[in-house]
C-alpha cells in the first residue's frame, strides 16, 4: 500500500534579544515546561551588570544575566548567539569599530561557554551591506534583523526577518501573524514602510548628532 504523506507543520523559531535577567527567571521555565528551545542573543558588555545602553529610555538599571546563568541557559539547550558587545547601531560605526563589536562578542561568548557561536542579531535590527559582510567574514552562519515579516527557506540567512512580540500582543494577534492573514499583511506593510522611513530619518539625525558629539542609542530615543 502507498504510505500516507508526511505533513509538516509550519515551524516557529523563538528568539530573545539582549540578555535581560528575566529570561532566566521568567522565560526559561516556560520554555522548559513546554519542551521548547530558543535562541538568546546576548550583548556581552552588559552581563553581570545592567542595561546601560537604555539610559535614554530611563531603563538603564534593568538587571542583566550573569555569566553563570548564561552557562546554565546554554546547558539547557538554548542557543546563545551574539548581539554585539556594547549594543550600538552598527551601520553608523567605522569599519574597525564594527569588527570589534562583531568579532569581540563572538570570542567572548565562545570563551565563556566553551562552544562555537554561529548566530548573530543586529542591535536594533540596523545593518547595511558592509556590516553584513563583516558578520559573514567573522564566521557566523546567520543573522537576524527586525523587519516585521516572515522568513522562509529562501530568505537570505544574514537578513532573517522577525516579528516583534511584546507583552501587549494578544494570542489572537499572534495567531493572525502566524497565519499571515490578509488584514495582518496590510498592517505589516505599514510597519515595514514606517521602519524604512524611520531609518532614513535616523541616519539623517546621525549627521547632526555627530557634529554635536552625540550618539543615538535607541530608535525611540529621538
């Protein structure tokens, strides 16, 4: 008899950025309970400390993971990827500074965890062709952006899109996003357009900021 066809579900990749301490206390127990794995992208300069790069948002004191907690997280099967060292906007830095952020964070993670690091997430999602080339040259095999759209097997592995899920995202909204309904597609088109426009404004502001010796640290800070 002809074997029944195998029907695969639509895979979902779960990622977390930055390395906040509440990943260990809140997210990890839920992932373990459901048997889920995930990728945690870590900004290495802030472990054992606080989220200093969020000072413009008034959240510079959010506690970060310790290296001991990160080692335990890695031992649980959670992939630990790099999210740069100091969480800057990489596309606004010099080539040497970009290399320091990309290569340095990878080496630090590998030294602490004792395993190779292959995945990267651009801080704030910002990148350009030069940054992508440096990520690839450093030995990463993938890199995530924030593009408010789905990724597929045909996506560029160094510009993998993601959907941002926050505490205000309802289960119904999440289901609609995963289903890719027409109404949600229109919403996502708006979000993508807004992101593109914002990037142009951000880079224009960076020219003025440079003249004033200011460095923007977060898209909501302007």
